[in-house]
């Protein structure tokens, strides 16, 4: 029995050590749809990755949502429904994690992500049994948050995104209140080290996907403010990162 506990403790230590590894350099990897077999190896690089031309979205598009009367009644908060948003888009929609998960489930985005991407993230099929996937659907812009999952995919289905990325090292210069804010809006009044904060912005259009490594910070802007902006967030977790993701989710609520 002691041997079993010792083995589990060693495995847990390895997982924690692997989870804490992070890259503090702004290198962007890119692959095409015919290189998806390389995805597991590239995800282990712990560097942002852009997947190009994976196919135009068929769900969570304006056309698909307009044909679904039930989803048009989906509440987005502040007396706003999905149907009214599609008629008059706005950049600020305060959709919490629970509602975003429900919208992903109701729209079919969760099923699509599980069947299309989950197993593609692993070099060996058995690894999928110790990992979990969660999918959320968001509308409009979303301020700064930390990626705590092993991998976070951002997938625009309607409208292009401008995603700002920051390494974990940048957090030491953040102002005390940074959650849900946009790093380009920080001023010297927020933090005296504002000039030391370095970030990059990546444009992601429908048909492409951005992979964000664990421990990086990111915010999402809509490129076209007067048009609908809908995107999916797909996260892959192991048992260690699941705990961090739950804690981070409570802080972002």
C-alpha cells in the first residue's frame, strides 16, 4: 500500500513540476490545417500557436443562430437576449462562466469541440483519460484573465478577434486591480511600472484558432465594434490544472 502512495506522490510531483513550466518569450508558432498531426508536439512547447485555415465555422455563426428560435431567447443579462444582440451588436456583454458554458452546450459548440479537437491534443490516446475538456461561448469583448488550463483555445465563429497576450513575468508590473481590464489602457496612475509591461496582439479571424499556453495572460477585443462578435473558448485540463482553473474561475466571476 505504501508503494502505491509513493508512486502517486511521485506522479503528482511530476505533474506539478510540468504544470509550473512556462515560457517568458514572445514567440508565435503557426501551422496549417494539414499539419494538425504536429499539434501535440507543438503544444508541449508552451508557446502561443496559431492554427490556420481549419475550416469556416458552421455553428455559432449569425446565420445559424438566426435560424434557431430557441437560442435567440437565450438570456445574456441586463434584459439582453441573443436575438436582440444579433439585431444590435454591442462590444460589452457580461456573460459569466456558467452562462457561457450553457450557451456552448445549447449551441452544439461543446460537442463539436470534443469530437473535433480533444483527442488531437494528445500524442497517445490513453492521455485523454487523465484530461478533461471544457467549452464556453462568449459574446463581445473580455478583459484580462489568466490562462490556467494546460491549453486554452480561442476560436472565433463570428467576427475577428484581437487577442492581447502577456507572459507570466509581466504580472509583477500589473496594477492591484487588473482583472477584466485591458492592458493597453493601463496608465502610470494605475501602476508606476506601466512602461515595463510588454505584450503582443494577435488578430484571429473565423477559420483560424489561437492556442494560449498555461500561465499566460490574455484579453480579447472585437476587431469590428459595430458587428456581431462571437467566439468559443476551449480548455484542456489535467487534475492539477483543474484545481487552478476552478480557483481562477471564481476570481473572475
